[in-house]
């Protein structure tokens, strides 16, 4: 019985030593301030994408398979989506090296 306790006491430091904390990339993601996208769900041929600075925006829209279905650069707040079929998409907006990603539903 003493052998079992001795073995447990010897193994305990090894078990606790192997549980070190591992850190992953903790870099802060900078999001666009004042980001708005409307209407969502979209029924027409365009949506409006606004930010607090309303600068030039790089837009990428992905389908549910992760394929890019639309890429555009807009300097206004209007994005033409008439080429997209109804469905669920992911909209990624980049402005001044800051990125925002949102779900977009087209009916």
C-alpha cells in the first residue's frame, strides 16, 4: 500500500508540471467604429454600409462555402448586390486597415 502512495506522490508533480498555460495570438482586433449595414435582410438591389469616417471601403462577400462571390471598392455608402442570389452570406468590410465582418441575408 505504501508503494502506491509513493508512486502517486512521485507522479503528481509530473502531472501538474505538464499543464502549463499556452497562450495564443492575443493581438487586439481593431474593428470599424460606427459600423452599420442596412437593410439586413436585404430585399432590393443595394445595401448601405456606413462607418464613422465613411472613407473608401474594400468589400468582400463570401458564400456559405467560403468562396468569394463579390468583391468591390466603394467610396460612397451604397453597395450593389443585384448579382447575388437569395441566401446567407458573410460581408467583410475593410477601411483604413480595420476590418468588420457581419452576416448578410438576401431575400
